[in-house]
C-alpha cells in the first residue's frame, strides 16, 4: 500500500530514502533480506571509513 508509511524528509539522501522505501514495501517479496541489508550497510560503512 502506497502512502501509509511516515513521510521521509526531503533532506534525506536519495540512497537512504530508496533503501527505506524498499524496506517499507507492502509486498514482502520486494523487501531486502537481512543479508542484503547487511551487505548494503557494510558497503556504505566501508566507503565512509576508507
């Protein structure tokens, strides 16, 4: 269902907003698994650190 979640602030970075929207998808098949989320967040973290 579209539009039932909280509004994502306009100043949220696009990458973050896209990940949030994917996690909130009403269809569970469209949501990322914990493994995929870990990989994405770990990749982002490594880019920040290095």
